[in-house]
């Protein structure tokens, strides 16, 4: 068996691939070829059927009923729960907060991650040390992160405002002011996840064939040009992966804002209540309207899918336009 | 002791395609019989495991060991949650799923009200033997209209006033706890008046927050948000509006509040920096102050509460109907909430007993707290418990409604993003969206 | 994997070749970066490490000192081991919880890697009807808000009679949409068709092709996925708390009980944080080298 595989020709994506896939018709049984793909993905779907599909269907069923968390199923109400929820001012507040925190966390996070990864991809001394150091925050449990940061961000007794005071700044009203509270929450998220995304980018960068860079160097491309013409297009699957997972995770943000104060309801004016917190408050809070909570869950699901698709389209466009440029070189 | 029901087996057999399993477990479709058969017996030598779910500090650790010794056939498993919120999430999830609850579930009075309407999910614990065990209002809150008792009272939170005698002295107020009691004796206006006198001569505030003060005041109103039959009154009426206005005038205009949201990190730090001089103080608050104010001297507790007596907090032990051993669970709950045991819990963790007899117990009355200048806390709290007269009605909608007002207070007092009027408008909106009226 | 020397040789050879190439590259195009780079990295590292260091500072202090000084000292005080001792000695079942966490995290990490690589191989390199839609479906499942799944999932676990048992935490995490997506995206780029074809020509069955070709190529991504999954399940709180409770806890569930007293003793709580993080840091140090070399071998395809 040989691993000699010449450097991949720069190819227009997708097109030449198709015939290759058909090429798998060797002596091995047809069934092996036909069934294996399904067999290999089956563990996920089997498990999903038990732990995912039922909850999903259950939620859908609940969302069209008048359903008290404890009291259980009531009358069928059709879309009424959805209508009720959308009309609540609090729902709009929650949407605003979620998007604000999402933008404040995911955008800087992805940009920082790709930047740091590019730096780490260089020929550094003590590589292992730097790489592990960057990932360090990820080992701190979210609960612990919240505990630590809630002490750092305390309005009067917190470290950050204390430090700001020494240079005659602040105090910043971390809890009262909506934007400040979003920044504080986003910084918890960024703290824990930037290093994680950095390493994912780094792994992908290492997989980029070095020959491409050599060729680029010969052609006299600058480092920056190399980055945008080779690295970014080659990272496309990874960028798509990170953008989609960050979108999903970001729009579902729950733990950090919930633990940002001791009441866990998102502030006195719900200034940092996110959609999942709203969902939780509807279902588990005082009202215990499981039906409305389920409706919010489905609305959120649809929003995530739409935003995810938009992000996917944008990301694909950006990185493939880069790829074309690279190809034309 | 958990039985694997035949239903589960069938499910697994179906999933794995091994039909033979069905014969392996014999019994047929007698799941229900098996479940009940083992539970109602109650007597005899059968080994039984009871699970008890509590949260925070109940002081039950040693008591449960003692119970196991007294009842060799019973093993008790103690499941503890850190906070009452976590315990509530857990309880609600399991009630919604219809399984997985412990044989005894501790329930705080704050969320008892939302469970009362589902009393059929709990075992009726009423029993002539324990009928007069608790203070009347304690039992009343856990009794449904048709007389079902869903929980045995554990502790209560009779409120006194904790104060910093050193700050009092510096501001020219008396420091001795009897004199302070005499000084503060009266209604809330009087309490605020003394506060104004204090802040005029001190850098510290008079109390921690508007929210905590409102809590103390509204807990003396019989029907703040709901009528006794559960009819919603709401917040847009004079009783609530007056208290709201008074508290905010005192907190903001008269600068009596330290603007610290209760339980926040800033609040905890406020005990160290001496941010406020008094704290409304149910029995369990003593432990909170002692922890947060560690190293601070001067805290004391006075046998007085503005506007008469008041209760804040306290819990119940319930037996969910799901329990496989309801009789044994009931027996354990009855034993744990007997006066003797609750006095021990008080000595261990300071949870003040809700049992009539316990209030006369020499052990309880003899308890003093070194941190609070050796105050006879047992005696003071017992007197405060007797002073409780008003028992606020808390129906299923009490807490959603209450939250709309407490949020409004926080916006003005702590966040300072609104004034009293604009914040009240927001409270009305929030109340409106509850869809209760 | 050890039973198939052929693979290791191939992977080893490929890695060696690519490493050699890179070394050559280092001499030419990729010079060692200057001090600015190190300064930037130093700053990043400082920010990354400080909050954890802050936890160590609190854990090595005592309740009164912490309460009196909102700004901690720069150097740890001497109580770290005393406080960790208090955590272990308290009645939170520290060691059983630690063992539970090890079991859950190890089993989950292993199973996620195997099943995700399997599915990722299939999605990225095999052709079958419904491939695109199924992949989209997998990704879409991630968008379901988890908070709402709790009640139905609890019902499922109760039906299977698993509440309170470790299996209730392990099973839902045995293969994740995240893992499948991750492996698909990685193998898409990192596994050349030529390799698969070669294996097929040599008469390998599909599963052998997977094992001999896809697995080695997936190693760097698998190492990271394993680490991420391990850490993720080690630090997971809410679902274990709901389904296991304090009767049979994992470490975060047990440690939460340190907050069950009347006030937050930060020295004790943070000692718990430190005690639960130390094993992860150890895993990190041990796996770190493997992980980084794994990443370096990422260019098997050269």
C-alpha cells in the first residue's frame, strides 16, 4: 500500500470529485459498498432517534397545546402559543440581547482565533507551551468561569472596577447598563472559547500542504497575500464549521448570562435575558407554561437555522472567492 | 431496591430484538401490582431504602444516621442540592416527567404555593397524631381547601433586626440590644425615621436594599396580590403602591439604602465594608451574616421587628405520590419534623423550628450566638415567632406578581436606571404580560 | 490500533516525510518570528491564565482574607493544600464523584471519536443516496435548544430505568452532531481519495479501509475531538445534576454542594475548582505532546 500521493492539483472544488466516488467498485462485495456508508452513520442516527428525535417531536407536540409543566397537557391551541410569545415585549428584548451578546462574542472570537492560530502556525520556539497555554481556559468549567468572572465584574467590589478606579476611570455599571452587561457576558464566552477555536484553526492550517506556500513564495506573494490567497480558502471547511457551531452555540447561550447574577433571570429590566433564558423562565419559572416555552424553543430553532444558512452562504462565498483568486494566480 | 419493571424489559427486548428476555423476567404485565405491593405493607423486616432530597442547610445529616440506627431495616439516602433554585428545577423536571422523585422532597415555602394546586401529586400527610404539632399558620399554608396536608413543616424564618452596634454607637444611637429593641419598636415609618437620624450622623446606610425592605413589609399584608380564594388583585392598588412609594422614598430620597441587591457579591462584600447598619433578620440569616461578616465585630440582634412580627422563608417535607414507600416516607418525615429533632437541627445549623413545643424547649431557649455578642438568639427568635400574626396568602400567582414589583424596586434602588414613576410603569407592563387579569 | 503495524508505518512514514519537508521549509520561507509575535502571544497567555490563577489565589487564601480584600494579593498564600484537603474531607463524596467523572469522560471521549470518525468518513468520502440532506440534518440537530430537551430526555431515561445511573449521562453523549460534523469537515480535506483508492485496489474491505486509512489520517483531529469531548463531559453540569443528582454525582455536581452553606466560602469553592481542574491539566500535559505532534502530522497527505 502506498501513500505516495502527489500534491493535489489546484482544482475547482467539487467537479472532478464526483467520478472518483463512483470509482469504488472493486472486487469487494457490492453490499459492502452500498451499505457501509449507511452503517457508519447509523450510530449517530440510532442514538439521535432515542435521545434527540423523541424530545424534538415531544416539544413540537407540547408547543401546540396549553401545557403546564407540572399539570401536564391541556387543550389543543394550535398556533396560539407562538402568537402569544411573539407579541410579548420581553421576547423582543430577549432577541435583542441574544443577538447583541452573540455578535459581541462570536465575531471577535473567530477573528482572534484565526489570527492567533496564524501566529501559532509560525515556526515558534516552545510550540507546545504556547498551544497548550492558549487552550488553558477551556479546561475551566463554565460554572467556575461564571463564579470567577462574577467576582471580577462585581459593580462595587469587583477587581475590574477597582483597577479602573486606580486610573480614575469607571466605575462601569456592569449589571445596570445593557451594553456593558453584554460585554461582560461576551467576555466570559470569549475567554473560554477563543483558545478552543484557535486550536481548531491551527489544526486545519497544519493540514494545508506546505508546497502551496513554497510555490507562493517563489511567485513573490507577501505573507498577507499568502494568508488570504492560500490559508483562508484552504480553511474553508473549518471556517464553515466554526461559524456554524459558533452560531448555534452563540444563539443558545444560557449558562453565562444565567449565572451573571444570583437571581438568574437576566437583570431587573431583563437587560441581559437571552432567548433560552426566556424559554426557561416561561417553562420553569413562575408561569410554568411548558407550551409557550416549547413554542419559543421552536422559534429559536428556526432562527438558528436561518442565521446558520445565511452565515453558511456568506462564509462559502467569502472563502471560495478567495479560492478563485488563488486559483487564477 | 429499584425494580426493573417488565415494561422496561419489553422496551429493551424490542430494541435489541431478543424476544427471549420477555420470558426471563417472568411476572408478565404486573408492573403496577409489583410497585404497589411492596410499598403499602410498611411493616416487617423488608429492607427499604428511602431517599430524602434537601437543599442548602437542613441540619439533617446526623439525624438521618440516628434514624437508620433506630430502624435497622431502613437505609436513608440523602440527596442534597446546593441551592433552593436548583432543588426547585430538579423537582419541577421530575414532576413534569412523572418519575424520579425522592421519597421525601423538601420544598421551600416560596415554591410551595405553585405546588398546592397539584396536591394530588403528593401524599396526603394529614394525621391526627401530628395535627397540632406546628404553628397554626405554618400548617395552614400547606393545607388545601379540602383539607389535604401536602407537607410537614420543618423550619420557619421569624424576623428580628440585626444591627451593627459599633456603627450605632458612632452615630449616637443606643447599642444595648434591649435599648435598640425599644428604639425601633413601632411601625415602618418609625424605622425609617430612626434611619434618617442614623444616616445624618454616619457614612453607612441604614439598610441594605429597597427590595429586602419591601419583602419585610409586604409579608405583613394578608392579601397583597391575591384574595384568599386565589382571585388575582394584582399590583395596581393602594396597598402595594403605598408600600412601593414608601420604600423608595426611604431608600432613594432619604438615602437610607446601601443600594446592594441582596445575595449579590457586592452585597456580601458590604458586610465587610460596613455598608449598612441594620439587616432584617430571619433566623437563618444569622448564619449568612456570620459567614459574610467574618472578622467584623459589632453585629448584634434585637428582639424587635417594624410593624409587628413577620416570617421570611422556611420549608416543608413532602412525600410525592410517585414514592414506592409512601408509608415509610411519611413516618420518616414525621420523625424528622418532630420537635426534638428540629431542635437538634436548630442547634446544628440554626434552622428555627416551626413546632409549637420546640418553642418552649430549654435547649432552644438556651442557645446563644457568640458572633452576635452572645445574644440569646433562641429566646429572641422564639419571641419573634410568637409575634407573627399576619399570615400572607400566597397563591400560585404570588411569585410572578411579586417579581414584577421587586424588579421595579431594583431598577430604581440598585441599577438606578429608572425613577420610581417610570419603573412602576414598567412593572405594570410586566404584570400585564403575565396575562392574569 | 496497535494490532495493525502496517498502518503505523505508513502514517509514520508520511509524517516523517512531511516533517522533513517542513524542516526544509523552515530554512527557506518560514523564518523564526520576531519578538513582537512572542509579546502578542505572551499577552494572550496572560489573559488566558489569569482567571485560573485568580482561582488558585482564592483557593490558597481563607474566607476572611477574601472577604476583606476584593483585590487579591499577587502571590498565592499557603492554604491551598489545606483547602483542597477540606474539599476532599467534606461530605460531598469527592472520590466517588471523581471516579464517576473519569468513567463518564473517558467512555464518552472514546465513543465519540470512534463513531464520529466512522460517520465523518462516510459523509466526506463515500457516496450514497441522501448524503447531503442527511448531513444537513445532523447539523440541524445541533440547533435544537437543549434546555427544552430536558423533560422528554428525562422521560426516556426513566423509561429505560437509567435515572441516577452513569449510563444516563454517557448514552446521550456517545456520539454528537458536533463530532460528526467536525470529522466530516476534517476528513474532507485531510484524506486524499488516492489513499482510499489504493486501499481498495489492494482489496481492503470498506471497514478495513476505514481502519487502515481513514483512522490514521484522522488522528490529529481525533486527538482534539477526544480532548474536547473529555473536557466537555468533565465540566458538564446541568444534565448530570438533573438526571444523577447528588446521590451518584459527577465532579461538578458534587462540587456544587460546596456552595450549600449559608454563605459563599470562596476559599473552599475555589479549592474545589482547582481540585477538579488539576486532573484536566494533567490530561492536558500528558496528551498535550501527543496532541501537538498529532497536529504536526496533520499533513499526512503531504
